[in-house]
C-alpha cells in the first residue's frame, strides 16, 4: 500500500457468532507491517456495541497510541461520508435500517441554514434539497407558465 487508506469494520448487531475473537484481532494487527500501519488513515467502527467497546478498551494497552488516534467509533453512518465519498462505500441494508432506527436524520425544514449545511457537509454551501430542486427544474425552464400564478377570476 503506497497510498493512505481507511478500514471500515461494521459492528452493527455484532454477537459472539459474527464477531472476530480478540486473538484474531491481535494476530491481524501484528501481521500488518509498518508500511500498512503507517498508511492507515482511519479505522472506522460502525455501530460499536458495548461489548465491542469493552474489547477495544481491553486491547488498548497492547497497541500503539498512534494507532488509537486512527480508531473512530461511528454511531451514525452519515458521519463516515465526511471522510469517505458515498461512491466508495456501500452499507448492507441491515446497517442502513439499524441506522435509520437509532440515528434518524435531522429535519431540514424549520431548521437554520447553518445547521443544515453543517449536517450535510456540502462544500457548495447549498442544501441538497435545493440542489435537487434546481436540477429537476432545469429540464422545464422553457415551459410557459411554470411559475405563473393565475389571478382571481373575480378581479380579472
């Protein structure tokens, strides 16, 4: 690996049946040579359970402090998109459903513009709903009367 990279560990609904044991994690970490450890930008742990957090706390003394700065617990999958482009990662449906249940999206309407922009992390400074409306309306700009409001027949 010559470039920076990130690992995503999906811990959503992790149980002893589908979670790697601590010994495996320790072995996997020791197998990474220095180049891989150095180029690791972040290790994202999605929806970590209490057990996963406890396991991490137990192995923390055995792993370098530099590595621990790269470990990021993510409770809402939308936070991953701040660092990883949406086109580069696809979450399984059960993760999306879990996220929607426990981390519902923040409202857009009735919220301050600065709050919406902070939530969306849109570099253009335009809320996504507005961009979608503009994109849709561009196909209909030549339609006569699109934005016309008819007058009251009694006044005409």
